[in-house]
C-alpha cells in the first residue's frame, strides 16, 4: 500500500488522474483544487460540465476549509453515519470551480474512513475528487474487474491495492443539508 500511495501522490501533485479504491466503489480521482485535472475527468467520463463531482476529505475538521459555514448538524450526521455518506453543502470555497455546482455553489463532500484513501488524502494535504470509474450513464463498477479497459487506460496511475477484492461495493448515500440545517435525502 505504501508504494501505491507514493506513486498516487506523485501523479496527483502533477495534475494527473488516478484510478483507485474508495470507501465505496472504484473511482477516478484527481486534485479537487486543480481545474485542469478535474476537466480531464469530465472528458474521460464523457460527462456533462453542469454535473458536479464528489470531493473526499480525510477528517471532518477539514470540511470547514472548503465550505463557508458548515451547519452543526452536518458534523452530527457524519459522525452517526454507519456507512459511507456524502453530504452536499452550500458555500463551497477553495476548490476547482468545475467541482462546484454553479447554481447554488454546493459540493458533495465525504469523509473517508477507508485506510488507503485516508492516508492518501492526509499525505496529499488536499481533497481529492471521487467519481465512479465509468462512462457517464453506464453502470458503476462494483469490483475492479468490472472497470472498462478504456477507463483504466485513461488513468495516469491504476492503484494496485484492493484490485483482487471480490466483495461487490455500492455508491454512498447522499444527503443535502441547507444552510439553515434542513436535511434532504438524495440517495439512500
């Protein structure tokens, strides 16, 4: 795992794209503060520019670096979540503009607990984009072997860690929390 992290860090720092295991499904990732890197992911996925992407952080305390005002309930919900949960919050800052929903300046943020992602983000010292490793509209790959060869070839680095996992994964739950603390379930 150490070599994977070292190589992935080098790729991320150079504006590249990684294919990596997240706390949910395999994802394409890049530096969430680098608009050029984010644009590469949009192109790989053939994804519409008006769709935002999820950002991963390593600790709940990091959320305040990327959101103007974090409602207290957001921290409570994250702490109580028993499975991976993406929280959409308004008032995004310090992120690539193309990661942010331009209508309401919101972004989906997930605090990862998976060891590889957590260590990678801690050492990178910046959030990373997480989006499913597929062409937009196609089914999300539940295991590494489900990833299309064209997606693998488009990544600057394919992480070796957990490639052999056969347990099928699923995407995270998603909720949106408004500035006034109103919670809306987007995906269970």
